[in-house]
C-alpha cells in the first residue's frame, strides 16, 4: 500500500510544497521535481541491497522486522514535512526500507513454503503487494479526497504494527543457517558459478524498474491531467486517479496469479518474455498515443493502464525465479543485490524522464520512451538460466 501513496499524492503534495520552497508549481516543475523524488526513492531502494547479507547473517525474520519499521516510520514522517527537500530526504530513507521488505520476504517464502506450493507462494506474495493498490486507491478516494495528501502519508505508518505479530508468530525457516559473514555471502555472487546469472538478473530488474515504475508512478498524474481535460472537477480527478490505480492493481493481481502456472507450463524465460511484451505495448501506446488523443483519451488510457498492471506482474517472476538460482547461504544476498543495484542506474533514468517532462511540458512522450527498456530485456532473456522443473537448491 505505502508504495503507491506517493504516486497518488504526487501532484497535490508538490503543488503545496514547491511554492513553500521558492519554486513555481508549474506542470513542468511538478514533473521535474516529481522525478527527483522518485529517483531519490530508487537510490534508497538501491542502498537496501545491504539487507540481503544482513538477512543471511542474522536471520530472515529479524531483518524483515527492521525493514518494515524503516519504511513505515519514514513514510509516516512525510505527513509533517514543510518543504520539498524534507520530503525528498524521507523518501530516500523510506526507500531503504521497502527494498529490504521484498528481498527478505521473497527469500523467506522460497525457503519456508513446501516445494509443491513454493511457486504459488511467490505469486501470492506479490498479489498482497498489489492489493495495496486497492487499499491506497480506496484511502485516496476517501481520506485523501477529504483530508488531503498529508493524511495519506500518515496512514502509511500503520504497517509498523505488523512487527508485533511477526515477532510473536513468525519463526526462521529450517533451511536457514547463519552465514559465516556478510562479506562472504556477497562475494559468492561473483564466483565463477554465479557471476553470469547475477549480472543478468540485475539487468532484468533494471529493465522492469525503468518501465514499470515510470509507468505506474506517472499514471495517476496522467489520469489527473486527462480528467481535467475532460472537464472533471479536482475531486473528480482524484477519484479518476484512484479508479485508475484500482485497475492497475487489479491487472497486476491477476497477472501475479497467472505467473506460477504460466512459468510451470512454458518456462521462466518465455513467461517473462510475455510480460515484457505487454509492458512494451501498454506503456508506449498509453503514454505515446492514448494520452494525446483528442477524443476518448481518458477511456483508452484506463484500458491500457489495466494491461500495464497485468504486465507489471513480471516482477512476481523474480520472487519465483531468482531464489531457484542460488544456494541458501547466499540466497538473500543474491536476491537483494539483483533487486536493488539496478535502481541506482534507474535513478539516473528517472532524472532524464523528469528533465524530459520539464523540457517538453508534457508527461506523455518522455514516459513512453521508457518502454524501450523492455526491448533490451527481451533481447537478454535467452541468456538467462532456465530453472523450470528444478527444486530449490540447498
């Protein structure tokens, strides 16, 4: 849920905070500084690669609790910022926490669930993540519409209470044994056995992040703009953005449920190629064509948002695929490295997208260009490790 709060409140938050920071709240400046915020969040997520070795050394459960606290506290703190620079700092710190949640959560499920249900567990974990779309959209249409963007960030602090349940009711997987050191776990990723797959896995994530996050973060802003163009009030625009977020989340939940059976039937690489293709088409057509239509732009954009959501389930594949490629002693480190390091590069692309929005004074074309990342991803997939039919390594 917390991840999508920012996407929903981006425009109203920056409209208030930019003037307080001595910056005009024009469409171009909102796009530019919105890109900066997103880039800093990705830098924080990139720094979260440290959680993997910590999880290998000190345990999955204790590390998971720390990541949840980190993200929830700094999301909650965003409700009290007085300028855009404070918001930027808290987004950076919150990013460190959320990256660790995926790293440790995905590793925990891979090791704890029985082999015959492990693959479905990876898909179900991501449905929970994207059910947050629905909850965030519901909160935005109610809490956000009536109490504003600060109340939305304040709600983001509630997941911290999950730590109480995790501490009492969740235990370490039987497979886990403390790694000799955090440094050794990281070094294993670049031995002859793992080097190629570690590099490729990091590139696959980079592709997904550039496309999916640019599309999902800017979709609410695009819908807000299109709703205004269609003559809706500001409250109506908020509700349209919320409805679009529901469609995005619904598409992704359905896609996540489809990932395990498709991966078992067609293999990991072919399934990922299918989802990459959906992302390529939906982002390029949505932001490059539907966004500029003179008639029915809002309706067609909403259709493509749903397709984008379904294609966004490509990230669920990583929770299934990556743990199958590494032994237990370095699994969390590998997952954390692959799902985090590419975000440093993606942060640079985000600055470029923000600069493009500022220069062209439009969201459409700069975001549509990010879909080209999936062309690169499709070209790299044949080199990946196919793990269909193989058990989780010990």
